[in-house]
């Protein structure tokens, strides 16, 4: 799935700078889009009362933004030379490439510790495509946001490289290495083992905690704006970490309800109210989280164009199987092979629906989502999984099991079963139950 964006300003001023003077690049403030990100005052429109969304307490009480916070914390990032990263990745060898996207390519590498002593550190090196102003802007955003945040469910930025030479600019980022790739890989690629139910619950919770931290626990609120399974990386213990902050934006400041910005994100994940108005709030991320909850439950992507037209959109498909109906179990990822809690699955679907409410102000805050997911996980781990983890659906046209649901018992076989039942009354040494089981197999 590709990102979409609409540029209203074609101007491309190219400012040549050498590393590490990121804090001087105020013309590329990550709180702005290519030309502007105007903040709309609550008193600025007749519909402001409808658009009002709960703001982060940090954003309300603090005058400091991401730029100021970055200037305070930037020294913790390492500044690499281009030569160091060429050596770390074996000259960006194809065999070292572990990912590719709109930004550029990602390579696995190893670097020396800061003091030069000890074992090499395995890292992921993201290299920016050299052409494109927007890519450079997203690179700056990643450095500044990840230079500020610090949370176990956010990927750690180790350092960066910014070189302007005769051959053009070089922009690279160095992250902690995530050996289990992305949630997208494990949900949608058959080459990876299916994630077990409890691990899925833990990933949901960890991702929610990462978003809650960005929305409500920082001095300046951060809106992720591109929350999706490919941006949820998994460490060696399958702990989730949000990555790719290139589209992140600083949230509305005191007295404002939203940030007005060019619409950017990924098809199938962006909130409809944001697409329609360009009004970005933390509740835009909450919508995206609801989509990802359903993806984790179903093992389906938000948009799958290879399916029949009526089944292509995930939300259209799941809504045909109401949460409280016997048919609900049909939507659960078949790769789980019925090893899940139906009760917990229903609660998660209800939570997802609350995140997907049409009105942004009616969606929960991520801190509320975190608490609900904690309760669901605790209930599941304290008790044994529901013995009735999957419900057999009557009169359901879709297959629930391989062959049993498609068989019809003929009238003749019914008569034979009746005869066998009578014979079983006279059978000695074998229980009626055992006798009937044997002959059912023969009749069918």
C-alpha cells in the first residue's frame, strides 16, 4: 500500500548544510508541511465546536514544541560519517538490504560502540533516495521526533549522517535493529509463522502504549499520522515498536483544536474526517488503530483488491458478521486454527468499532484504549482460553470447516442409521456409543 500526498506548493528551495546542524533548519520545521501547516483557532470557524477534540495535557500546558525539545536532547544522537556507514553495510551491499520504501532502502549493518570498545552493535541503516525535497523533509522529521521521544514501544534512533558533497546530498538514519521485521510480515506473509493469540494481544497493547505516549505523555503532543502494520516493528521478543516518523506532526497547541495540513498517509488507514477536511488530530491516529485491530483479528489487510469487489474493503466485510452473532467467528484469522478466546475477540472488535466511530470526538483516547486492552489481556491470561473458541454457524453459506459442513445426509443413510440403532441394543461387549461411532464412519 502506497502513501498518498497532495502538494499545494511546488517551490523547492534547496538549502545546503553539513551535519550535524539540524537545529538550525528552522525552514524545515516538522510542524509544517511543504509550504504550510496552519493551526486553526477554535474561534476561527463556525463549526469549531463540532471539531473540538480533547487535547494532550502536555500540549496545553507547555509552550515548548518539538524543535525546542530537540535542541535540548539532540546531543544524545551519534553523528556518523558517510564512510562509517558504508563500512557498516559493506558498501550498501544488496545482500545487506532488508527493506525498501518511498524514503529509500534499509540495510542491516554493524557499528562500533561509542567508546570503540566491546562487540559491534547490529543496526538498521536507512538511506534516503538522493532526489526529492519531500524525502529530505521527512528525514529531518524523523531525526527531530526520534531525537525527543523515549519509550519502549518506539524504535530507538541511534544517530544519523547528513553530508552535502559534490555528488549531491546524503541523508541516512541509524536505528536499533529489529530482528523479527514488521507486524505486516507476520500477519500477511505465509513465509512467516502465524502469530499466536496471546502474542497478538500483547502486540495490540504495546502499540497502543506507544501511541498513548505520543498523544498524552510528552510535553508536546505528537500525531503519528501513518499508523499501520508495516510501521510496527518487532524485536527479538516480539515487543512492538512504532517506526517511521517521517509523516508525524506536532499536535495542536493551546487554544487550538486541530492542525490543518496537506492530507498525507496510507490508503485504507487514514481517518475519513482527516481526508475530507485536512484537520489533523490525535483521533486520526485512533481511527488507524481501529483498522489495525481488525487486521490483527482477521489476518486480512485493510484493502485487498484481489478479492471480490464486495470483500475488498476490510470494514465492509467484517460488518457483515455482527459482533454478537453466531457468525462473528467467521472473521477470525483461520491461521489461528481456533486457538483463541472468542470472548476476548468480541471485546477487541467492540473496541475497534469505538475507534472507528464517524465523529472524531466520540472516539476514545489512546490512554483509554490501553486500559481496555490491559483488562482483556489480564482476563485472558488469568483464565484458560474459552473452550468454545469457535462457534459452528447454522445455515452459513461460507465454509467453516473442511468437509463436514458441506455434506448432506441422504434419506437412505438416515434409515440405515435407525436400523443400526436398533441393532446396537443387542450388541454385547461394545458400548452403544462406540458401536454407533464405528458405524457412522461406515455409513458416511
